[in-house]
């Protein structure tokens, strides 16, 4: 019976490790490989930590299994169990080693953190060509693109654009288009409560905080439509904030903006708008592009 | 070791009253069973207009509504309405042993419908057998009368393309006598478009707009800007002339783009196959509401409101004579009136889908020059357009009318509180034109249409006849310049701090 219990408790770490090992190949819980350079770095960190944790986990579980089995055998022997009052050396070891490991992780990830979170580290060209300003609100994402003709000469000019919209800005909702092949900066704000910009496959997550305009940098490696959700419980309609980031080659991105501009300045006559819009139909460009 | 474990339990856990643990277990068990069961059957509620009627009249309207529209899960295909109910032709490909067994079928879309073939929720859609033993089956109702059987889809599996049939209302004792579907039996599935629309509506729209489209869903109570109550058949942001209804495209645009500045979010990720049925269902709800509203008005004009009746009784009429008259009216005239109402509803919705209902400018937008804006500004303040009366001298939406006591529509009484109201009785504010938020869309065409046709159901009147096209374009140019003027930087949103470095966050 004692051995049965020992094996019972040993079984669970074995189940956990087996599940952990087969889960990537079974596509359990894993969103797939990161599609952005920063995401790949984050994945590398994740896997490094996963390896450390796995080694520690297996080690401690083996030790515990050994102690359990050993204890089960020892109780067969006559006499009283040994009593100890700790071991100073052992305690120093299990404090210093994990502390060292944690310090190593803390320093090792600093670069990745800084590349993603510190604005001054972003390439100047990306900072001077913000792709969009995104305003999260209950329960949708409103997007404002600077007009493609507009060139920002300095950072204060970008800040001024964030403070005061321009008449030729282009507006969209719930579908953010970005060019592939370069690091893009979008500026995140919220019109009401906290939200979070989250594109799982790019590993990009950033809270939108009332009163702040927060830059986010990312690069989509290949053209695709990526799932974009809100990752901060923002109210009863949180689940409605499903949207799409559409990464496309530079030319397609530019022609998307051109189409958006034609649509937005449509007067129903001058052929500004699409053919349909001129005929009076009110389908938007973005809507017309929604996948079937 | 086992002893130790037992004594641990004895000292810690069993000391806690055992009934508590038992209760908890019972609660969990109950929740597991009850929590996962079907939610209650949705039901249409009847409107305030029906509630005002004398009881027998109320019942007549309610019965008429159930007869012509059915219930959310038993939609009646009323051909008089200009709605694409959708229809599938079906053929049974495999005989069944029992009537209610799932059978393999092949469905094809009827040519005149846009119902997506991917429609997967057909539960409750009516079935008419056009051949086979079920084609002219009848049953006996509780009073012993022979009635035709109402078949409906009990379950449909689009992957296996199997379908099972039931009869509605299920007639006790009849099931055994029903003939199982046989190979080659032909049938028509009625109303799959609305059935699909209903399913999506209940998931995405109902919690604000309500089961009946009355704008009284559970989440609506949190809002200061109320969700649209469809039942007047009126939608604010349309592309049509002031007397016309919303087009399907208008509703599609509203669902896709949302309405900025309100709680209506964008549903851009809906596919065409989802949005078509939703819009059709919303139109149908609007027509149902309109039909109810107008039916009520007919009875009220015949002095059959519950207040009218008590007045008439006070005036010396006997209750019996009123009831006889009402009974006569319901039996002899109301069926005709109901048909007539449906015809009128059909005419107006159908006309709104025609190209000449659309507001399309004949001349292009005047170039956006300072001169044009200046002409627009003068018109804005003029007595012809009177924009500043509501929108305020600087376009901030704070004109003198917003402080005035307004006359209640259709009466000569004034409201007890100042300010503007819409046709639904909700207080509303004229748009702050400096905010840069345009609920009906920000294209020049949208602004033109807002001025040309007004905003339906609100005090914003149509100017299509009072103003020349050039004048409307001048006002559009002026209005579109307002968000970029000097007064516009005060908006709270714009005062946000530009973060120097990103704060920690996520999750």
C-alpha cells in the first residue's frame, strides 16, 4: 500500500512531462511560431526559460520520487525515523542557485525588453513614419492613418500629429493594414477604459492606458491576416473586440491607403469613390475587401 | 501513514459541518446539470402601443402578430412582406425507418433568394412536402377538426447533410402515424435566411437590441445613448430620401462600420454570408414592429384604447355595446386592415430599395476653398438653414434650441424639460461638429446626405428642397473644416500625454 501511494504521486509529474512533450506536435495551446523578429526573440527567451524550468522540474520530481520510495522502504525497518533540524549548507545552495538563475534570466532578457519597450531604441525611420494611431474604445478599434503623402520631418511633428488630427488623415475600423518587411510603429491610445492591443502570432501585446499615447513597434515577416484581439478585460463587450491586422507588401499597403482615401473623400459624383460608391452603394472599401 | 492521514482529516475537515460539504457538492451537481441545459425559448414581447388597447383589441393584435410573424424560433414566412426569407428545395436521398429519424437530403437554393448555402441553423424552419406520403397529411386538432400538418426542421447537420423533421405544434399521439420520409420525396425548407439571421442576431445583437428589436436588451440599460428600437421602421443614418426607409446597404454599412460616438461597435469581421441574414432579420423585426405599431394606431382611431373605452363608458355607452362593436370590427374589418397595412409596409420598403430613392448629388463637391467655407459659414448662421440654432454658433452642438422647451410631436404641449428629443423619446444632443466624430460616416457624400435628407427620427430636418446643391456642398465644406479650427484642441482625448517610454503592461 505504501508503495502504491508512492507510485501514485510519482505518476502525476510523469503525466505532466509527457503532456508537455507532446503538446507542441499536437498543437495544444501553442499559437504557432512567431511571425515577427521580436516575437522570435521572445520565443527564444520563452524556450530558454522552459528548458531551465523543465530541468529543475524533472530534477526535483526525481528527487522527490526517490525520497518517497526510500521512505516507503525505510518504514519496513524497525526503530524510529531519523530527525533532522535542517542543513545550513543545503539551504544556502537552494537559495543561491535559483537566485543566480533568476539574475541570469533578468540580465539575459534586457536587450529584448529594451528593443521592444524603449522608444529611443526604435529605428528613427520607423519613428518618423508612424503607420497609424489606434484608439481603442468599448468595443472596437478605431484607426487613423496619416495621409500617405504626408512626410514627418521631426519627432515633435509626429507628436503634434498625435495631438491634433489632420484634415487629410484616413480613417478605418477593426482592420489595421501594415507593410511587411520593415519595423512599423503604431501609436496606441484609448477613448475610455484600459484595453490591450494583442496580436498573438506576432507576440505583440501592449496595454492602452487612459491619458497616454503609447508607441508599439513590430514587424510582420510575411503577408497574412493576423488575429488581433483585446487582452485586457475592458467591460461586458470585451469579446467583441476581435479585429484583424493585415500585413501586406509595400505596394499593396500603399494601394490600400489610396483606396481608403478615394473612399473617404467620395462625393458620390467625381469618381473619387469606387464605381459602386458612385452608383450610390455605400459599401466601404474595407468592407468590400472582407474575405468571403 | 494512513492513520496520520485519517487523523488529519478528523481534526481539520470533518470538524467543519459535513452538511456544508454535502450542500456544496449538491450545488455543483445542480449547476452542472442545469447550467448546461438549453436557455429558455426566446419570445417576442408586445409593444407599448398594444398595451394601450382595450383587452380584446390587444388580444386581436397579438394573435395577428403571432399568425403573421410567429415566434423567434418559429418564423412565419409571410409573403406579403418584402423580405428575403430564403428557401431551399430539398430531396430525400435515403429512406428513414421512423418519421423523426435523420435522413440524408440534398438542398438547393431557390433562385430568388440570397440565403447562404452554409446556413447551418435550420432548426424551426418550416417544411412543405411537395411529393411523397407527407405531402397532404393531415391531423386532428384537440377540437376534432382536420387540419394540415405543420412540418418543421427539428435538426439539420450541414456537414453530413442530414435533416430530421418534426411537426409543430407537436400533436400528441400523432407521431406514430406519421410516414417516414422516403427516397425521392421532395420538399421545400421555408425561411432559412431568417432562421440563420435569427441565430446570429441572438448571439451578437440581441443583448442590446432585444429579442423583439425594441432596443431593450439586457446590456442596453448601461447606456446613455440608447440602442436603436427598430419598431418604428426608422433608421437614422441612411442613403435615401427623407421619406424613404433604410436600404439593405445602409444597414450593412452600419453593422460593418459601427456608429462612432455611440455604443454600436463595428462588426467588420462578419462575412457576407453572416451579414446578409442578420440585416434581413433586422428588416423583418422592423416590419413586425411597424405592423404592430400601426395596428395599434388603427384600433386607437376606432376609440378602442383602454382609456377610450373607460371614457366612453363614463359617457353613457354600455360596455357590452362597445365590445360588440369591437368584436365586429375585429371579425369583419381588421383582417382587411392588416392586409392593407402589410401592403403599405411592403410598398415603402420596396420603394426604398429602388435607385431613385437614393440621394445622389448631381454636381460634384465644390472645391474646398476658403471662399466656399465662408459661404458655408454664412449659410450655417442664416435663416434658411438655421444650423446654428441647434449646432451652436461655433458648431459645438450647443445652440439655443438645446436650451429651449420643445413642443411634443403631434401635440401642442411643450415638454417639461428643456432640450431636444428624438422620435423614440430619448434626449439627444446636436452633433458637436468640432469633435471630428461622424456617426453616419465621414465621407463628403455622407454629410451631404445628412443635410439633404436630415436624420430620420430626429429634429435634424431635411434641406433637400430648401437649399441648392451648391449651398449644401458649401455647408459640407464648412462643417468638415470645423474639427481643425482653433477651438478643437480642447477635447479630452487630445490632451493625452505622449509616452516617452512605454510603461510596463500587457496581460
